[in-house]
């Protein structure tokens, strides 16, 4: 699954307000609600399941990237949201560096293989320094989406 398949420009926050991973999860889930990808009545439950997963181990993978994710029976298809923070945020990342790009994604219950495949592709893309730099310098949500859409899966 390609990152562009689970995002739209409405699911991109070009400048996040969050200063830590917990605020980031709330802000990203709120963006999914605003984009119509998560029903408003599930906002708290979705945020709680992502935070529960995050408590077991930070999804800050290094390189200024965080990939909070969870499985939920409250959604019927894989959904994602991307947030960017030019100043970076505390994420307890593996390399102890601030996180500047956060991609939160949700996978429906019972789709473990899709969950692993999505996580793997996102991580592979975000390990590419040119891709991260293009995301960091894109001026707005539409430009960020174009960068994502131009990236080949897992390259």
C-alpha cells in the first residue's frame, strides 16, 4: 500500500501545534475527524488506542520521524494523516532527536498483514533523506501530497 493511497491533502497538517507525541496524536486524530475519515463520536476511542500502542514503545523511528499506528474495529479501511513540525517535538524517538514528520495510520481489526505492509512501506519511504527533505520544504498541504504521490512504494 502506497502512502498516497491513505492520504489526501485534507489529511496533511503543514505546521503542527503539538510539542510532544501525546499532543501530536490528538492533533492528528482531530485532523482525521475534520477530513471526514474518522467519525467525531470515535475521536476519543481512536486517540486512546493509538496512545495505548505508543505507551508500549515510542514509534519515533529516528531521522526526525514518528509513525504512531494502531488497529481498530472502529474503521473499515486503512486511513492515515501526516503532520509536519518545523521546530520538532519531543517523541522519545530511538535516536533521541526531535520528530519533525509524524504519520499516524489506522488499520481495521483483523488486517494484520495489511498493517505490517503499510508500516513497512511508510518506514522505507521515510528512511530516504531526499524524500524527507522534499516533505520538509514543500510549502503547503497540496505540495506535500504531490511529493508523497510522486514517491514509489518502498523506494
